[in-house]
C-alpha cells in the first residue's frame, strides 16, 4: 500500500520532470558567437558583425562571418537568426570589437545593455577598440593563424601578461563607466594586413572617447596605476646617433617590483597629490652603457627620464580631464568631503589638481655581463 | 522473504518431528528411516556394548561424517570399555538428547548418533567430516602484503581463523538460531567490551526473526537483516579475509559467520569501510592516505563524469574554456546521437563487457577485454557513432570504478551513474546537483543496525576520523579503536 | 525523544537555517544604503540575533525534556498555545515555500530559463522528501555534511579581488551612523533562522552547550555574511555595487580558471545545498507542529501532502520576482513577530519562575 503510494508519487514527479525541459541544446546545434563587432558605416548606421566557429569537417572555412544593420544588439541577433542555422549563443563570446567611430558618440555604452542583462553572455569577454573599420578586422581571416577570435583573444591575454596592453573585460568597462573616481581605458588595435596591439584608448567620465596613448605610454599607465607586475619590459634611449645606428645609448630592463605611495591633501581649492614610485629593475640589455660601473649614474639618468615621461603623461591626462590611473580613489578615501563636491565630474577636478611624481629607481640585477 | 516462505511446505521432506526418543531401539531406527527415505548414504551400524549385553545402533551419513573417526574413536571404546553413563568413547565433543529432532539435525551436520536399547536418550558425537577445501587466499579480495588466508566454508574453521588473529578470551562467538525448519544458525563473533551491547542485541534480534532455510550464501542473510532495502549501497561489508575481519573486530564491529559461506558479514557497515583495504595498513601511512583519497576521486569520477559530460554538451557549455569546447564541438559534429544515447550506448557496452569477463575463464576473459576495449571503441569512433571524448570518458569511469576495493560497493556506485546521466540530460548541472543532494541525503539518512552509515560526511565528532579519508599514522590513531559514536 | 543531537549538529542546524538566498543580494542591499560601512550593520544584526537566541534558550531551559509545542501549551494554555503553534506552522511552511520558490526562480533566471518553475520545484522536492523523512538526527547530520561540503565557496569570492581595492573602505563612517542603523533593518532579518532553536533545543544531547552553540552558529553566519559583503564590495566598489540584483553571483561569474569558466553556473547549484539546509528542516518542523493540531499517528506522513501542495500551488500561481519580493516581505514581517515573541516568551518564563518561587515560599 505504502509502496504503491510512493511509486505513484515518483511516477507523477518523473512525468512532471520529463515534461518541461526546454533548455537542452546540443553543442553542435549552437552557433557560438565568439567575436562580436559594433561599428558605424558612412551614413552613421550601426552595423553588427559576428564571427562564429564552424564545427563540421566538410566545411573548409572554419569560421563564418555575418554582418547586419540594426539599432541594437538584440535586434541584430533577430536579424542574424534568419541567416544562421544554429541557435545563437553569446555564452562563449571572447572578443567585443568596437569601432572608434562608435565611442565618439554620446551614450554609446547603452548599446551593451543586453550583454550585462543576460545571464548567459560572458562577462569575461574582452573589449577592444578598433582604430579603423571593424569590418576589415572581422573579415580578415589570416590563413597562418588559428581562428581569428581565438587569435585576438590570445593576443590580448599574452599582451596583458607582458603588460603591452591590459585586458579590459566587459566588467572592467562597466565599472570604469560607473566609477566616480576613475575613467576608462580600453586596449586598441590597428589593422594593416596584420592585427597589432597599439596602446590604449582613453575614455572620459561619460565613457566617450577622450584620447589615444601609444604602447609605451600604455606601459607607463600601468606602472602609474600600480598593476600587479609580471613581466613589464621597458627600453629607455639616452641618446641617438643619426650617422651610426649602433652608437645609440640605451638600456632595456624588466620592472620587477613597484611600490606606490600616494598622499593627497586639499589646499587652496585644489587637490594636491604627492606620489612616490619606487621601481626595482633588472637590466636585460645595455648598449654603449655599463650599468655595473656607472650604477648610480644610470639610476639617476633613468629616474630623470622616467619622471619626465610620467609627468608628461599625467599632464596629458589632466589636459583631457580624465583620470585613467584612479587617483580619485585616493581623493575619495582621504579627502571624502572635498571629493564629494566634485564627484559628478571627477575628471574635471583631477585636471585642476596639483600632482607631483617622484620616481626612484634601483638596479637590482645587471645580468651576467660585467662590461 | 515472502518468496521463500511460500515454498516452505512443498519440498520440505523434514517436517518437524515432535517425538521424543523411544526406549525401543527399533522404533527409533524406524523413525529415522521414515524421515530419511531415499537417502542412500544413511548408515545404521549395530553394535553390542559390553559383551553383547546392550544393543546399540550408530547412525551416520556416510561422506558427511568422518568414518575413520567413527571406526577408531567410537566403536572400539564402546565395544571394549565398561558401560557407563555416558558410554565411554574417546570423543570429547558429544551431547545427550532425548529429542528426536535434535538427532536428525545432528545427523545432517555429519554427526554420529548412538541409540541404545532401553534408553530413551541418544548420544550425538561430533564426527563432522565430509567434503571441505583447504584454506586458500581469497581470489576475490586480493591484497599485496596481507596474509594469504581466506575464509573457508565451515564455521568452525572460520572462527578458528579469527581466533588465530585475535588470540584473546574476549573473542566471543555467540550462536544465534534462525527461524525455519532447518534449524540454521550463525555465529556472532565479537570482542567483548569493544563491541556495543545494543548493536549485538539488535543484530541478534534481526537474525532470529529471519527464516534461514534457503540461505546458500551470507549475502542473502545480509539482504534480510539490512535497514533499508531501497538503497543501492551495501549496508554490511562481506569479506573473505580473516585479517580484514580481525581489523574490523578490533574496531568494535561484529562479524557474522554462516556455515557454507566463504565470506563473513561485518556489521555495522559504514560507507568509509567500503573504501578501505587491508593493504592500507601494510603500506606507509602517507601512501595509504594518498590511495584512499584516490579512491574517493575515483568514486566521484565514476558517478559524475558521464553526467557532467552530458550536461556540458547539452546545457552548460559555458563552464569549459573555449579551446576545449571547440575540440568537443568538432568531435561531436558528426555524431548522429543525442549525448545521453551516446553515453548510455557506451556505458551499457562496458557493463556487458565487464559482466562477460567475470564468468569467462581467465584466458578467454582477456580476449573479451581486448575485443571490447580496443576493437569496439576504435571502430565506433571511426564509424562516427560515438565521439572520441565519449570513449575517453567511458574508459575513465571504468577504471575508476575498478579502483573501489569492495565489489558490492563498486556495483552500487556503477548503478548510480545511470540515474545521474538521465537527470543530467534533463536539467544539466542543476540536475547533477539535485542528484548529488539526493545522494548525500540518502547516505546521511542510512543507518546500519542503528549506527549512522555516512560517517565520512560527519567526521567532526566521529572518533574514527583518524582512519577514514586519511589514514593517520598508527601511533597517532592508536587511541581510537572505538567505532563512531554518532 | 530518544534521538539526541550532538553539539556540532545543533550548531550547523542553526547556522544552516540562517543561510538562505538572502546572502546573494545582501551586499547590494547594504551597499545601496550604507556604502562601504554596510558590513558594520551585519554586526548589529548579529548582536540582536544572538541576544534573541539566548532568550529563547533561557525560556526553554525550564522544561528541558519537552518539545517546543508542548512548551507553548504549558506557557500559554491549551487554546492560546495551539494558536501559537498554528502561527509557527504557517510561518515555517511559508518560509520554506518562499525559499524554495526563490531558489527555483534564481535557477531559472541564471541557468535554466526555458524550464518551468513547477518542474524545477518538483525537482527540489525529491531530496527534500528523502531527507525530511528522516528524523531530527538526520537533519542534523545533513546540515553538518552540507557545511563541510560547501564552506569553501566563500574563499572563491576573494579570487577576483585586486590589491588596490581596499581603498574603497576608506573613510570609515563616511556618512555618519544613520545609514548603518538604517541598513541594520535588513541585516537583522538576514539572521532569521535562529528560531529553529525552539524546535531543536529539546533534542540537544548536552544542554550545557546550548548557549555556546547558538552563539557559535550566529557567529559563523556573521563571519560568512561579513566576508561575503566585504569581498563583494571590494570587487564592485561603491559605484557599481548597485548594478546587479545578486552581485555575489555576478562576481563569481567573473572568475576564470584555466580549465573552468563561469564558476557561477557551477556554484549556484552547489549553493542550493546550503539553502536546502533551511527549507528541509522547516518542512519537517511544519509537519511536527501540525501533528500537534491535527491528530495524526506519525508526523512524517504529513510531509508528502505538504510537498505536493507546494507543487500544486506553484502550478496554479503565476509567479514573478515582484510576487516573490512580496512573499519575502511577508516572511520578514512574520519573522519580526518571532523576535518579539522570543522576548515575550522570556518574560513569561521569568513570570512563571517567580510564581513558582512564590508558591514554594508559601508552602
């Protein structure tokens, strides 16, 4: 009797369970969007590009690319549905390419809404600004490379490890966008025949395009923002000889360790930042220089050079009214009352503040060579 | 149980005889003959005691009783010695009875019965002989360094083996009679003071109400006395190894020995004990702990890996990195079947191969392994019926399930794989989680003769924590001989 | 009454009952009101919850052998006592249903959007049925095992946190104490679940540890809440913490290991274990409470009807997050009454003991 009741119960349960499972889609029936591109054409219409892997062995091209005109990502997906055989999924999106034209318009960030709203889209997707046309990048399928989305993704990952660029995920982009103490920075790629990383694009506090910085400046930016260092490789030229290229005096080194101290005060209606950076460096290459003998001289020269570069970079930030380093966090933490007054546009207030940068360099290792 | 009871009255030739032994020798012999019709090896041997003054008959079943013993130790002293009460023989193990039934039971065990004229009592002499095998290593539970002794088929021998391992007067063997006409009984072997009283009484109670008439193997007994019949897991450990049994006895467990069954039942069972082997104590503690952890990983793999594959391929592909995903996608692209069907196909093939291998003689068994493993696997992949990944996963689960040292447990765990696969194909990883929850809930709820079964999961206050997932060094674990309290 | 809980089972039963789905959104709720100081509000909630737990134990202490229902009848008389039991039964059943429903809704919106709520709920009914039919001891063992199997989730929250983010916490008390007090309204109710002491105290083997155990349970919960809130705040910072409904899950979705991505998809189902240690005991204790009102031989027999009615209600009802929020508010309101009730019960117990003393003196 009792057993019969349980059997009936379990039968009902299993009938219920079997009835309603609509989420099953086998991996081979999915069209995975690995790379999504957003760009504007000449008439300022938005074009959405998508690049998907093809699993079937009969197909020689391993990626398929599509582009549609749409006014939002979700609308674009509707259009794509009529083109693609599989169910579209953004679950494994690796790269989001955004044309430079897009970010020059106000409120472009609203476009990305569906990526944040959908629990299935990948928040770890890397955001990259494309200098010229997104179409060029998406439709270039280099035969000597792996699938393009994977290639770009790998490029950024390795670049991040070597601090050539910094991986900016959708999450980073969003938190920079909403942050009241920091403005955004997104890695930028240029395309001529091959794809190469070329520094950062800086955004202002509304997320709109503010400035570009090159690769060297990008590395300095990472030093300034006290990124956890793995392998930051810098080359500093002291003097060049126009006649003989081999007489260039230069030093190449790894920055092994970085300590940052920031003091912030509020004087005469402006924020005063006193920053102190101490770098421990490991010499990897020294042309026409002898870091062993002239250690102190070298340290001093490096210090001067780096201080000048840092100052120049920060000055350019201030001129643009942006704070990609995040000095604002210190302002909020230590000068909360004054910061609160300017919290609506921190970039502007940062532009007006007074900032001094102190760099100290210590050579920790000269390598094996005594000369 | 019901199955056994229904047949009771049909084939049973030995209805209980409620008679007493008569003082007439002829009546007794007639009674015996009536009971044992068509029993060719029943021997009646008339003897005259004390210079032919008293008639007697020795009754025994030839081949079941040790005839040499009878001829040497019973007949000569009886015929030559002084008549006495009891009669003079050189067999120490004998008893007097006045119930006919008892003599019949004695006969069937291989004892010799002596009926005497003018006596309404009979004597039962222990002359148990009959076919038996020598003590061999257990084929079923092999160890590398453990002793190479295995339990045999006779209770006496098995108890003696345990006594050799634990030479202590505290080692008790209590006889418990089961219900039924055949008067079957088992021995509860335990260490006095270490085993728990309440467990002993509970076990005795349960065995007593079991009908043991048709028990061929102790596995049947285990099924009749276990707490939960709706569980895939064995609730008692059956072992063929006296050293394993001795280890468990030291831990306060009770060992049930049934005649004619080469394995002993260890009660109460706990899930941990099924993942332990004698070799854990003969190797160094670090290695033993490592191996034990390996076994648990194997359990997880063998229950969840196929289910996880199904849920990744059908539902939650987000959780694996893109490179691996593309590889899986490429290998899946040409497979016509649903992942569940694909997995079931391979898993069932594997189970069939395993079952085929067990019953076959060793040389043929190997061939089956080769044919199954290499030919079918390779051919199926090449034909595009299953994907490469599936073959890898099935082989991994197979290997994992072979690591579990206890056969019954390994079967139970293998069985769990199928419901997991089905629920994973319906709900993906959520289904697996619910399955896992149900599994944990079930294990936690299980009890074996009143003591909790899933002690692994509550190690905080169980005193044999030191000998569960890890094997702590013996000099540390020395204090904890008690079984878990809760 | 022959089954006894060990102290650790008692601790983890209380702790398990306190951990619900609330923790997933707690950091946001705190962050919105009190910003970086939100975690201090958790401490306030902890103090209040521990205090109430102590009062409950003190009130129950006078009749150590009796179940909660019997004690209610003793304190309030037969009729009023039955009313109290009915209140508790409805609270427990409502609590467990709301919790199961919110877990299901979470699963639906995060992992299985196409599956119906009824189906998912019936899926959860299976383990609930299996575990809750065991007695208090099984519930204790289940709670204990669950804690051991799941406490490591907490550490994962700290993986994506960067070294610079500690600045988010400065300055302390940036907007004074008012927002902290305000947000402690939320935190006080996130400690609801300690009322399970009413039901498990009678089963505790070593009654001396009751107080210590209850405080330990509250403290474990507090530590988990505080560290989750801090981790989440470190990751999102003051400006983005309000962006998501369940920031804890969103934070987990940012974790990327080399061989596993989207940890949230794995951890939400695992977290279901933690949540189940609330609803399973509550379903069981609903059954025990009901068995004092409806005459029935074994209280386990009511569990199946309760669970089936859960499925039927879900099937009939048209549920969305809006409704669920209303239900949660309802549960919180009923829980607030339990806080008051605990104080009342303690007062009554004091009154009773005074009266007894008086009677003794008269005699």
